[in-house]
C-alpha cells in the first residue's frame, strides 16, 4: 500500500503573505493540524497548530490578550513558517512515510508529484491505515505467535487456522522483541469455526502465543 492510498487529497493551504491569524482561523474552521504554505503553486513552508500554540503562550507572558490578538493579526506567515520540510511522494510505501514521521517526530508529510502539492499524509491517516491493514474494526480472533524465521513457518499457523474453518483477514510480522532466528506473526481471522480446537492446537504447536477471541 502506498501514500496515495491513504493521503488526504483536499489540502487547505495559505500564502506566505497572509497572516498568522488567517492560519489559526483555518485550523479551527477545518479542524486540521497542518497547513502547507504555497507561493505560485510551489511549496514554501508549513504551519502547524502546535507551532502556533508554542508561539502564543511565550508571547502571552508579556502581552495582554488584546495585544496578543494584534500580534497574530500582524505576523505574516512567511516570518513564522517552517521552511525545512520533509516531504514524500504518492508512490512511497505508507510504512516508509510512517517511519519518516516517527524518526523526525513530525505529524505530517506534504505529498509532492513533479514539485506540485497533490496531498498530505498525517498521523491520523497513518492510524487509519493501521486500523484497516490489521482488520481490527471487523473483529475476528487475533493470534500472536512466535515462530521460526524460515520459509513456510507462517503457512503452518495459517493451515491450522483454516483447518478449523476460519479464514485469514490480515497477516503481519515483526522481529522486535524476539531472539535471533525467530519472529512474531500476528494473524486476524474471519468467519466461524471451531475456536476451542484451533486454540488448543496452536497452543500445543507453538510455545509462545497469545490468542484473543474477537
């Protein structure tokens, strides 16, 4: 799955010569957290609700509320925006975008195609992708099992699941928290089958497993 599958395509933007109060009004009206700054159709910067919150209290320590509103209404976005921007492309795998956001501690990535802004992917979009990929919204049994890291090991678990009448809704794996030569597999099932017999066989075949019935 790629960034293009999950990004928000309708992006609200501002210009560098608009004012900080305009950006704040747009954030509140549209209930968004990040606003790209465009000039002549090109990305020049970005403004976030966190930037504005961090800016306002520092000024509020020495200004009264009226002076603060005046300051926001007279501070141009070009004098406030962040110009060092991490971006991504529509054909970037969504997990790579998530990794960049996590490593850089940022909440969004503007999406560029041939230099043109075509979308934005945020932490909320990443959460949406995670919920969809795992299939958690559709219920089913969640099986987390530590297996040998070798060809066919996931199939062995899947064969037991299918043996008792269940299908596979999602399959994920991870190497975090397990010793070398092993990995964790997380499988979510769908359909109706013999849960108790499936659970008993999986627990008998794999020493480390957790099974939660949906």
